[in-house]
């Protein structure tokens, strides 16, 4: 049976609101980072690339810290740690120390994002119930994409990098205050068992998620450039892509809970493949925008389909580790495919990068077959009534 937003309580929506605020601060600063480093601080184009890129490497490493932190210390501790780090990142950008301040801010930002997302996703699963993890993760993603999408608008309205950095501090503080009042029912063990920092059972799901996300740097880096000579519809196409992700994850995020998640996974990557191939062909504006919308629609489902399946097979006291490791695969593949897409585009043209992204979905499909068709029983979720009682403030 489908769950509506009203089925989730006020504590859950406070969590989603705090997630939105955390990512709103990031989205406010990021579009102005490159001009700030290049013009205000006098950095080179190479320095801009390094400052922007250090975030991904720190976030990747931070996933392996944030997962055990959420499991052993609590989801709330992980989330609050992320917000504190994001707030300090905004303050670091304001330090009068030049380029080192930008590097320090990006390092704190990467670590903060890792802890924030891991804590938010694991905590949301606790509040929403693992039996509807697909829809719950969809709402979390809505908070993330909503904040990232609204951030540039807010940053442009504020008018300067310094005001945007201060906005990041403010949003982190407000989110911290909101979250501080949300009680956490999860109680970590006083003597947590010794776990592997990289569970082997997450390798195949991680590769499935990683190959799905090869397309992301291709879209963000080359969609506008590729479509510039085919009607110049890149900006509108990217808006359609992001908009369909936001809308689909909010209204259709529960599909992997109501039907077998393999259907939404393979259906999603099929839509993605069609969208990427059509874009690679260099279509006119209408077709390009429609293909980008189809790509965004398809991309709405693989993450929640894989993550929900793995979470249902995993004890609750390991959910943070699952989210952290699977997210690390996202960071790894996005980083590697950024370099690959640049190299392929330089040698073979922009269209080849989109074909590369489409081909990676074949590998994602192979990994998905291993994940969905292995015989592993789901671990029963705690009864909703019992959990509701523990959440009373």
C-alpha cells in the first residue's frame, strides 16, 4: 500500500528540513567558489580545479568514518557532526588567509557532507521504517536536491561570496538547532562488535551504484557544451534533468517499496540509457530537453532500489555503515569518471562521453542482477507501533 507524506510524522519532516538547510548552505557557496578563487584570491585555473576537487577526496574518505560513527555513536551524532563541520567550512571561507582558507573550507565541507548525509539517511530510515526505505530515501534526496537547487538562487540574491559563506554558517546553525530538539530512538550498543571497515558484501551493490553514476559528471560538465551546437538547449535540458529527479523522488520514491526493486532498478537504467543515447545523437531543443527529463526520471530509482534492498538485509546497527560505504562508491566513480569523460571528450568529442556513460549502465545491470537475484532473506523491521512509542518527546 502506498504511503503519503502525511504518513510520516513531524519528527521525520524536521529531519528532512534540517537536511535541506544543510545542503542549501552548500549550494549557496559552490557556484561562487571558482570566481572567488580565481578573481578575489588571484588563484590560477589549476588552483580552482584543485580547490573544487579536494572536496570529493575528503568526502570519499569521510564516508568510512561517518558510517561507523552513525552506528556506534548514533545517527544524530553523525548528522550534528556534519552540520558543525559545514558551519566551520563557511567560517573558514571568511578567514583572511587567502587560498589556504579556501582549501580548509573545502576540506571541512567534504567531511561535513559525508557525515551529514550518512546521519540523515540512516536516521530517516529509523524514523520511516526500513520496510519503506525507498520512499524514505526519496524524501531525503528531495531535501538534498532542493537545497542544492535553491542554493545558487540564494547565492545570486546575496550578491557576494562573503555573504554566501555567512549564509552557509547560518543555515548550519539553524539546522543544528532544529535537529537538537529531535529525539533519537536508536540506541547504539555499549560494546559495539568489531566490524570490517569495508564489508565485502557491499562491493557488488557499490559497483552497481557506481556505474549508474558515471553519467553525472558527463551531464554536469558537458551537457551544455555538447548541445551548444544543436540548438543551445543545454541549460533548459539540465533544468529538466534536475527537476525530474526532484519531482520523481518526492512523488514516486515509494515505488521500490511497492513493487520488486529490481523492476525500478532495471527500468530506471533503461530510461537512463535511452536518454543518454538520444542526447549523444545531438538532437534539437525539444528532443534534447525530453531526453534529459527521461534521464532524470530514470536516475530517480537505482539508488533507492539498491540501497533499500541492502538495508533490508542488514541489521539496524549497521545501517550507517551501509549508507557510508555505498555513498563512497558514488564519490569514487564520480571522481574517476570526471577524468575519463574529459579524456574521452578531448579525443573523440562530447558525444562519445555520453556513449561512455550509457555503456557503463550495462555494467550496472550486470552488478544489479547479482544484487537482486541472490537468495538473502530480509531482516524483519521493528513494528511501527513500538517505534512510534520510543519517538515520543
